[in-house]
C-alpha cells in the first residue's frame, strides 16, 4: 500500500475495466468457437466471470489507505461544517492566529537572544567574572585592573582570562570626513583570540602591543571599516588619529563580531591605553573580565578561586572601595541579562493570551457541539464509535488551529521584524531570525492548540451516556447542564488569566509612569544636551582646557534663542560619571578615619542656574575661580546631610588626593545645591561639584535651555564648537526628554506590550462571557417565556440571567487576584517605585474587569428580559 | 469495517490460487483469460476458477513484484493485458511448491493415520 497507488486509483480502475472487458471478449470468442450463438456466448461469458463490480471493489479496496482516506473525509467534513458558519470560523482563526503569532514571535526572540549560543569559539566554556560592588548593592559590578591581575595568577581552572573596558574616543576627520566621537573598547591582547575571532584583514593584537610603551595600535570593527574607509584593505599599516594621537591600524574584525555591543567601533590594547596606576589599582573599578574555562573545569571552581584571591587582596588593602567578593555568570548571561526579564515577562504574557485564545475557541466549539448534540447522539445510537465522534471534533479544531497557525506564522514573521526594528539596541538583536526550530515550535503550538481546543469540548461525550440527549424533549427548558458547567469553568479560567495579565500590565505601567515622572532634580523641559571630550594630545595643559570652556560659554549664551547655558562633566540622568575618594579635615575620624567615596562633577559657574538646580545655601562658583585659584567645592544636599549631618557644611573642607595641584588645606565648601539623579532608578545623590575652570575636566556635556523649540539650536551650537576647534566631534545631541526616554525605553516597551496583551485578553474574555450568556439565553428562551407568561417581573428575569453570567466572572476574578499575587512576584525585579502587592491596583483591575464583565453580560440579560412570551413559547 | 477476505476460489484452498497462477506463467507470458483456461484445463476441470477472482489475485502478485504486466495483442487479435513471471516470482513459486508439498505430505500422514 502506498500513497502513489492510493492517488492513482481512478486510473488503475479504468485499466482494470479494460482488462475485464478484454477477458469477456476472449471468453465470448472462446464460446462462439465452441458453437454457441453470439447472445448465449455473451451470457455464458458474463456468468463465468462473475460480478465485475466485486472485482472492481476488491482491487479498489486493496489500493486504498484506510487511515488516510478517513482523514481526508474528516477533513472535508470539517471544512464544510466550518464554512457553513463563516463568522465563527473567521473569529476563531483570527483569535488563534493572534495567540500563535505572538507566541512564535516571542519564541523567535527568546531563542535567538537567550538560548542560542554566542557566536564565539566553544562559547559554553566562556564565563564572565565580576566583583561585587563594595557597598554590596550590585552583584555583578566592574572589576579593578589590579584585581584582574591578582585573579589571573590565582585562577588555575581557567585557560585564559582577559580584561576589557569601554570608553569613547575622538576619531579625527580625514579625507573630508567629519571628526567623530566613537565608542571604543580596550582589551588585553588575548581577548579577541580567546573568543575565537579571526581577523578579516591584517592581524589581531600580540602581547608586544599590550604595553604602555608599545607603539599605539588599533583594530577596526567591520562596520567602521566599511563606513569610514570603504572597506579598503590597504588601511592595515596606515595611521589614524585617535584623540589627536597616531594609531597604527593592524587589522579589521570580521562582520559577525559585534561584541560587547553594536556601538563599539574600535579596539585597542588595554595596557597601552590605561596608565599603569589604573591597571594596578585594586579599588578603582572600571573593567569587565572574560575567562575561558579549562576543559572539565566548572564555573563554580573558577569563581571560588577568584573569590579567594579577591578576599586576600582585600585583606591586604582594606579600603572601603575594595570589593569583598567576586561573582560569575556565563558569558551568555552576561550579555543578555537585561533582556532576560523583559523577554520572559513578554513570553509569559503571550502564553496567557494564547491560552485564553484556546479556551475561547474551545468555548465556541463547546457551544457548537451542544447544538449538534442531537446529531451526535443519533449517530452514537446508530453505532458510530466515540472515537469516531472525537476524531471529528479534533479534526475540526485541528483545521481551525492549522489555519490560525498559518496566519499566525505570518504574524510572527511580521512581528519579529517589527520587534527587531523597534528595539535595535536589545542585546543580540542582530541575531534574531526565524529558523527550523522556530518552525517546529510553531507546529508544536498549533498541535497543542488544536488538541486543547478540541479535547475540551469532547470531554462531554467521552464520558457519560450519549443517549440522554435523545431523551430531552425538544421543549426542554434547560439543556445540557454538564456543558454549561464546562463552559463556565472555561470562562472562569479565562477571566482569571485576564486578571493576572491586567495586574502585571498595570504594575509595569505604573512603574514606567513612576519612572517617567521621577524628578531628576533639574530642568528637563526645553533643554538640549550634547557631549564632547577635549583630546589630551591637543589640550595637554589645564590652561588650554580652561581657556576652551571660557571661550565657549559666553558664545553659547550669546546665541539667539538660548536662555541659559551651562557645561558640566556629566548631566543628570546621563550616567554615573565617576567618583573620587576624599577625607574631611574637620572630621578626621569620620567613619573610623576611612576614605570616603562620592560622585564628582566639574561645573561652570552658570551651570546650576542654567539647569535650574536650586541653591540651598552659600553661593555658586565665580568666574575668577580658575586653574590654581579654584579652591572651592559645592556639594549636594545629600552629601551635606550624609557627611556633615546637622552642622553647617559651608566653610568646611574636603581633601582630595587624586586631583593634580590640590589646595593643601582642601577645597572649601561654598555652596549646597539640590540633589540630582545620575540615573532615573539610582538613588545615590551625594555629589561634589568642582570648578570646571580648574582645567582638569576634559569630558563635558553642554546643557542649553530655551523658551521654545530647543532642537533648532543644535546646529548653531555645533557651529560654535566647530569655530573653536574644527576637529572636535560632538555626540549625543538630544533633548533632555529624549535622553531620559532612552533610559526608560525598556520599561516603556515592556509595559506597553504587556498592556496590549492584557487588553487583547480582556476583549477575548468579554467576548467569551457574552457568547456563553447569549447561548444560555437562547437555550432557555422557552423557559424564560414561561416565566414571563406566568408573571415574572422583567427586572427579576434580568437579575436571574445576569447572576447566571456573572458567577463565572466572579470566580475567575477571585482566582485571578490570587494568581496575580503570585505572578507579580515574578516581575518584581522589573518594578520601580511600585509595590508588587499594590492593593489599589488590584482593586482597580477588579473594577475594570467587573465593569467589562457586567457590560458583556448585561446585553444578553437585557435581551432576555425583553422577550415576548408568546413568541418565546412558539420558538422551538 | 472490513469484510472477511473471500477465499481466492470457493473450490480452492486459501493461497493456492497464487501458486497456480505463478505455475501457469512458467510457460510464458499470458493474459488473464488464458491463465484461467489453462488452470481449468490442466486440472481437467477439477479446479473451477471463478474467473473474476483471478484479477484481484493477479494485481496482488504484481504488487508483490512476482509478476509484471504489459498490454499487448492476443492470439485473437484483441488487446489484452499480459502477465509474465519475474525472477522474484520464480523464487516464490519454488518456495510455495515446497511448502505445498510439505503440507500435502503432512495431511497425507494425518489422513493415513486416521485410516488405520
């Protein structure tokens, strides 16, 4: 038996007919030869041959595949039944397609981002090591150069250990191209080869490049090479200017290498780039460490070795900034940890939607099978097996799931592309694409949906007597109690899931709003920001740097449209920006005489008023506080409270050893200003501001405030900078709002996506409620008619039906609220400024749901109460 | 619902039809009508072939690769489907003949014993 013969049955049958005809002819010939009359000969021949039809049937049956044939028949039957109710079919297919599409999209992303191995050589042996932050708040924090050296000696379970850090650097204009500020990475020479990178052109670093005294070398990423140098292979060996210093290009990286992110465009050897002091310090945390485990070694072994080394170093250098422990995770986790929570949350949300979609379709199918109950019963009575009935039901749901799946895969394809475009900065976004496994997953989901949606309605005829329905009179007042119960259970489940989704979405949205409304502590409306860095090669003295700022600021303020302008090393919300150790001469024994840490900023005299950071006491800087005359410091409110307590901070001194040419008595506190946040979610606000004009601050952010549209000022400001230094690139030209938006895009994305899914779920649940109640009302039409005819008040009928429909909603709501209590624990890490068990929100969700459920049930209930009893009684 | 398979011929033992057809074809290619008559004549009309049942058997043999068929012109100048033995068919015939002889011997023994 094979398919080929199965499909060629009609042709084979025709041939058989010919063959039998030939046989007859021969027999007739034979009989005539024996002397029969032609008529008799023909009759005898037929008799002898027997039943021709029987022969046909036997051969036909032999060639058929029974299972295949029944399947085709079931399929045809299902398609015919479904096409008789196009509204139902279209709804069900769309609902399934939405659910399947959303799930497959998320799976594609989750698989590409979280599950697929990194594109490096033997990526499962690569791990990322971290220091715990000294205050213990961060498990995975930066590593100090000296600590890396100590780890490297101690960790015998790793084959190689490499270090890298990222920074920005100015690439000078050449060949008519503008100067650019680029993100670049500095790494120990063996990092790239450890990851299994083979250069596209030239070579990677060698040990000899990775020394302070070595000639400067750089490796270009493929992107920069193509963009800036048009893929010229001759670039290797040439010199480019970075921060106004010559670097020799030794190689180009392959296009697939996009580590640590897509923005990094250049690589340079770290021991050449960083001072030996930086690479030896054990408490100046700036870098990342990657290691390759020896074969057979585990991450736990490596971690315990570096952790021991860390503790030894800390015992030898007990400063508060020395971390007390190390931590480790796989390199993949290190790359994707930010995306993980978001993606798994979304995956959870889409799974809920899919489940609701399936339940809804199951619900609709239950209603259909209820209206066909008589038919199934008759068929069962006539000998149709239950299996056969079940198969029909499953075929129907399989057809729905199949159509939904096909459409859903299309949705998923579109959705994946949209997601990649919407979130290009997501870790490994470049690796996202659909593949065979995704397709398999899609098929699995489709099969699961088909089974779930098909089996639930089949439950009722898998158990219990089928013939009962036949005994129901056609005037039965309420048919199929079992089915109604089943549908109610389904509805309760749907409502419950919807409630879970709604609470999670609500919490995420609330945290997002909270985040957006967080007060940075400065003006954010109509403020334009941009950043630049003065290259040390050309600004090698404090005087030159100070002079640049002193020329820049008056010109900025003179631009038409500019209301106020200020320059600070890092604007609020733009990042940590560095800290410094200090002591307080007036409190020598503060915190046991230990050295303290606080965030530092360099600010020009007009910065605070430009950004509307309030002066709480004292004064701002003055223009004459420049170079060695810069002896004052301004502290933030939390700094004053934290280190001076109730005393007046003004007039006290802060001693800093890291700065060049510091006043021996320390900087005098001349003012206290309001707190600003360095990131929306970060609370350390103890800050010290030093005069920008001291000249020791090469990195700067401009903040310009205006009355109206601030973006039109971008070009004039860049022009001013260009006049002062034509080779100075600027970056991050953004309004303050955009700059904040960047840091909240994750929260915004997740919350709006989950909200969208929650709304879909709500609509599905409402449709479900409405559908079920409408169905019940139709079933009970005659009963209601009798009630009304016997004098029942319409209000009573309304209440009766309403309570009938709302019961599953109440149960679902209750279950959902309990479920939410657990679900919100899972998204706890994504919440900000919001309690996970936010009773107000829970109440709001409950109310929204009750309202929607009420409306969905009110319509059929109202319709029932308006029934004309005479007509109702006449309806069969 | 499948029907019980009908014996190849009411008069014949199950499975012997195949063997007889194969045996007939040893003498060369033939069409269905010839095969039926050869079987009847050779058995001196003891074995009556229900001619219709010959065809499902022929198709079955062809499916198993023991015979192959082609259209041709018969001795009466009529179009007919001719069957001929394949190598596998020859082997099958040898095997079936052996089996048959074993069965005959076995049955003969039983009947012989019963007769004593």
